[in-house]
């Protein structure tokens, strides 16, 4: 579904991604971990096609086509969904309009009651409500490739469970996930198939769920030393 080869990308002329190789098959959940500033969010933004992120080398194949040829809108239309680390507020646009159809089942799943439909997108929502809203949007858009950037940040334990349930309900043989996270605890709820550790714009180690446990126990220092 997603095949990234030797991806280099810069922001304002500063190289941030320094040769990423990553392959996500349909149905797989890949977690991306790594210290602050290692380029995790940048990778998500490059995949979504946000401007300011310039690909200087390498290739990205998505569903059999050259992703880099597609505009940000085309990528969204073709099923790329990026959940933001910090969701934006959109005054004046009601959630009803934004989501087109309110899918009550999804809202129930995320324990969001009807009054959220009438609210302006994310305005005055708590951090946890913004994240649940994001998973709701994702559920309605039925994306093929879901990129979730620190969906766990700012969530209390119960909200994290709800968000994880939302993600797990969307797991499907035709859908791939990149879950960017700092914390093993999210991965207790969303069991990844593959875990990657990023450092300095590269994936320096890849393994199974046990790799996330190793990070939780020992931090990144050991792994980074081992691969240095
Ligand atoms: P992570 O999500 O892993 O914490 P980011 O992808 O946000 O890391 O950032 C990686 C590096 O790129 C950081 O050093 C950050 O300062 C830099 N960076 C990210 N966005 C920009 C930008 N718009 N302009 C300049 N530098 C940026
Ligand atoms: Mg980030």
C-alpha cells in the first residue's frame, strides 16, 4: 500500500528526513517512535503533502502510484488521512457541515454525544475531545492510509482507551496505519504489527511490539548507542 524508499526531505532548506525506507502493507499497523525532533511529524506531513515540506530525494509509492505527483487534495481524496499532533480550531464551520453526515454509531463508540455535532470544529474542545473528534472524522472519511501523530498526547487513560477503540474498530484488511507515538501505553491498546524507531531523520531500528516495551523500560539511549 505504501512504499517509501530513501526519502529525504527539507524544510526551509534544512534537511530533516535523511533517507527513510518504510513499507506498509494493507491491513498492517506500524508504530513510529523516537525522541523529540527525530522527524516523526515531518514524515507524516510529507506523506500528506503539506507545502513547506520539500522532498529532495527518494520515492513514495502509494496504492500503485507515485504519491509525490499528487496534490494534498488528491492525496486526501485517495484515502490518505493525517491526524494532527495539534488539531486546529475552525471557527464558523460547524461539525455537522464538516462531517457531512453524522454517524451516530461512531459517535457512540467514542462517547461523543449529539451536542458535539452543532459545535464549531474543535473550538473550545479539550485536548481529549479534539483527539476523539479526529478519530470520528477519520471514521467518517474511511481513509485507506491513516497517519496518526501523537494521538495519545493530552489524553487521560479513559480517553486513550476510547481513541484506541475507535482506531481498532477501523482496523481492516484494506487499511494501513502509521501510528506515531511516544508512549508504549497507547500500543497496549493498539497492538502494532511493526514498530520503528526514528532518530535524526532515519529509521534506525525495526522490530515487533517488544521493541516498544524495550523503549518503555530503557529509553532510547541503549537503542541509539547500539545502532550508532
Ligand atoms: P518529531 O515529530 O519527531 O518530534 P519533527 O518532525 O516535528 O520531529 O521535527 C524534526 C526536526 O525538524 C526538528 O529539529 C524541528 O525543529 C525541525 N522542523 C520541523 N518543522 C520545521 C519547520 N517548519 N521549520 C524548520 N524546522 C522544522
Ligand atoms: Mg511530532
